[in-house]
């Protein structure tokens, strides 16, 4: 039985789903929330399965394993008060959309930061967390050696795989999110409604070609397929409300700064202009 305790910040849909898998693997999971309360959640799958998840509240104990599943824009506020509690050999597992959320709140160099890139999907209603897809999840930190606890977790997390080039996997996901998410937010439409054979698809093409311009400058073998992948994912998730549109509709801050904003910051460093992303970011 694994002895590690995992602390969780961000017990939303994806954070709770990840926590349920850690619990299934025998880890102790404790939630750190503003209210300092334990949480009781229920996961529901489309095939009718249900599972209750109990997340006891953390005390002020030190933290060795931290799952960060808050929205990228909330990372700084959530993480800052925890830094003094992080053990020097702590490990942080980041489960968030977008990139660069830790750039603004750097963690000590001795802390190992691992990233998850997932195509799982879950959303939260008033009562339940609805698991809509369990596909692939890549985990990595840019190195070759998986953490010791991963072997215990693999059997309990469908589609979880170690990935040596996690940065590239993050870019692949971000590339598609940078096309679909802001356009659905702008047009207040579902993902599939971007495929209109007209203006929206032209905007997709412009955004995708700028993403490919930037990423081919970073990766000489970048496949230049962002438009094709964005179209495929818009089709596969046609009925979805993108996470960015959901944020806009709920009056929450969006992840634009960590998706298109991250692309723009990277492009600026390389002296590249991305006018379609720039203008969309201003519009939103
Ligand atoms: O990841 C997504 C998101 O909404 O953030 C996509 C792939 C666009 C699915 O909705």
C-alpha cells in the first residue's frame, strides 16, 4: 500500500477525477480549500456507474506530493501560501489547461514539477461530476525517469502513460486549444459550430497557420497539422461547450492568458508576430 499523502488544490471536475484515481491506487488524498473543509463529491459515468469521493481537509502538515488542478489563472494565489510547507524533495503534478502557470509563482529548484496532458473530459453540475471521456493522459517532466509512485497509479488511471517529451505534448494540446477555445468564446458557439464552411473556418485557418509558424520555429519537425487536428477535434467534440466559452458564460476569468497569451509571449521572444492571435486576444 503506498504511504504517500497527496495534497490537492482544485477539487473541480478534473481534480476530483484525478483524486479518485489516486485514492483507488491506495494513496491518502487531502484537499486544501479556502474554506478548509472536507469535500464529498460524486462521479457519474455515462454508462450509469457512480462513485462517491471523500476528500478530507488537509491540516497544516508539510507537503511532499501536490496535485495542482486549479485553473491556471488561480495558481499563483493558491500556491503562494503553500510554498513554505513544501518539502525540499516535494513533487508537484500539474493538471491544468494552458502553459506557463508556474512561471509567475516559481517553485524552489529542488521541487520536481510534472505535467499531465489529458484528453479526458468531465464537467460539474450542481450535484455531480459527469465523466464524459476517459482517453489518454500523458505524464512527464522532460526527463527519462518516472517517479516511483507512478507504477502504483498506472493500473488505476485509464490511458495514463509516461511521456519523455511532455513539453511537445503540451504544445500539441495548446495548439488546438488556441484555435478552438477563443473562437467558440467569441462566437458563443459549440465546438462543432466552428465548422461553418465560411468565416469561422477561415479564422481557424489563420490562427492555426500562426501556431504552426511559431511551433515550426521551435521544433524543426513540427508536422504543420494544427488546422487538421483542430478541425478533427471540433468535429469529435461538436456538441461540447469549450472550457473558455464555459468560463465566459459563467462570468469567470478565462485561460486566455495561458493559452493564446502564452503563444504570444513565446512568439515575442523569438521576434515573431502572430497578428490573428493578437487581435483575438484584444477582442476577448
Ligand atoms: O480542451 C478543450 C477545451 O474545451 O478546453 C477542447 C478540446 C476544445 C474540447 O472542448
